[in-house]
């Protein structure tokens, strides 16, 4: 169940109906094209940021030799 007891299919159909109502049949392809370009730009930006993080080494896990003494997790006592 989704929003207001509606399933996913019903919600999609309602959104398509409102898109046709507000945008009209001629504007929908332009809107979809713009949305596709925006999603492509977002993906390229995300990949670029991931690449920069990997190159900088920020995402590398810390080994035990880099953990300062006294900060090791304590085991619970019974």
C-alpha cells in the first residue's frame, strides 16, 4: 500500500493524468527530455565526486595501526 491506500500503479496513473492536464500533450516530450538531461548531469556529478573521493583516499578504512591507543572499543563486562 502506498499513499492514502493507493498502490504504486494508481499513483503513477494519477501523476500521468495531472501531467497531461497541466502540461498538455505537446509539452510532455520537452519536459521528459529536460528531466532526462537533468538526471544525466546529476549522475555525471555524482560519479565525478566518487572518483575524487577514491583518488584522495578518504574512503579507505583505517587499519588497527592508525587507531590511537585508548580509543579501542571496550567489550561489555558480565
